[in-house]
C-alpha cells in the first residue's frame, strides 16, 4: 500500500542514497503510521544533508536508518 504521492525512492543500499543528497524529501517511518486501525499516517519533510553508513542525515536534525523508512519520495520544489 502506497501512502505518499510520487515514486518511492527509499534506499536499500548506500550507493542508492548518495543520489538524494541535497534533495528535499517527504518520508514516512514505521513509527509515523498509526497502527490502531484508523489509517492515519504522519509524513515528515526535510532536505537530505548527508549519508553516514546506512543513515540519512536531514537538515531538521533527524537521522534515519534505512530500515526505518517505509516510503521516501523526492519533492519537486517548483510544485510545492
């Protein structure tokens, strides 16, 4: 089931993630999904600053391990 609009580009390998540096992304982690059955989810946004091992470092001070990412899409700033 897709939660976010756009192509899911959640990286599984460090090589894939390097393409995301400098891009604005919207992402959904497993803990951002309400599992009580109501179907709510709470996506977040940020700019990818760097990649460290299997972690994505964002401009908002959050680092996300690849395994925590459910979906990640690149946001085109011209449309938003």
